[in-house]
C-alpha cells in the first residue's frame, strides 16, 4: 500500500459505497429504455470509443457533455445515462462518451479521445456547449478548455462545471493506481488543470462537503488558480454529489445551465 492510497479511496469511506455502481447501472438502464436517444455512436475505432446522445422532445437549446469518472481505470457511459434527466428537462441534448482506460492508454490519450467525442456530438447538435464531468471526468472536462485541439467546438463552450475534479495529478503518483496510470512529471504538468491556462468562459468547481479531504483540497486548488466560483454542496459525498444532475431542479443542474 502506498502513501496516499487511503486518501483517494472513496468507497471505503462511504456507507454502502460498494453498492453505488449497481444502483447507477440500474437507474441508467431504466432511463435509456424510455429516452429519446442515439446509442453507441462511434467516434473512433476501438470498442470503447463510442458515445450516447440523449435528445429533448423539442429542438435542443444546445449540448451538455457529461464525462464519467472512475480514476481513468473503470466504468463507461452505461452507468450514467439517468444523469441526463436534469438538462433534458430544460431542453438541452446530453452527450455521454465512453473512452479507453488505463493502462491500455494514458490520461493524455483519454483527453484526446474525449475531444474527438465532443467534436462528433457538436456536429450533430448545434448551439452552445456546456461541459461537466465527475472526478477523473472533472479533470477531463476542465482539460477540454485548453486551446490545444484546434477544435472549432471550443468556441462554443459557454459554461464548465467540474464536479469533484482531480485538478492536480501529482498526488496520484504516490498511489498504487499509478502502476496503471503510469503518470510521470511531464504528463502531470500537461494534463493537470491547475497547470492549464484559466479559461475565458464561466467555470464553477463543485464538490461535496462530506468528501475525502483531498477532494476538497483539489477543488480549492483549481478554484484559486482559475479564480472561479467554488460550491461546496452540503451533506454530499463523492458518490452522491453527482446525482443532482438527474434532478431538473438540482442545484448542480441549475449551475450547469446558468
């Protein structure tokens, strides 16, 4: 066990934490069964390079992109479909990509995949873009603001809400996960949002009050470096903090669509 393994262990410190993935998967499957959606649209050549787009019943106001977490090591888009419910209720389409996982690829490769997924979704849905993601997905959402892709869709970004983001990758080099993440100093520098330029779009960093201390520290670090708003959601832990996106009146949905 390495120095920071427990600091970044979420499920072990959440009552019933191990039950959350199955609960999410079931809620997501129920939601997909009744949603107006395009599933498994390929944006690349590997089996995981696919995305889902959920459409409102009327012409979309624009596109929300949700990027899932799991320390770049686990999960895919199928666990999170129900989180589209909040934005959909307000007339926004929602894209959710899967991506290849470490150690098959590196974190910088995953960022490039997510950029390709957004490009495909943005071609299919006109209007402004609002980006959000949870945990590792928060890192990816924040990274998408960096002007390094030459992507026209970046000019359409109107709001970014990284939820419990890992803004500084350096501490993960002191966890057992790095055997698969394979982070080195160069990738920490290039992929950590705290080392990226402050975006010229509104950003709200969102984190739960009951999260592990390192996640509160990560959120605080990003908000300070980017001089952006930070919201500490009362009573929420690392697994519950993202669930507000399923609620049309949820505070995080409101912040994302503001």
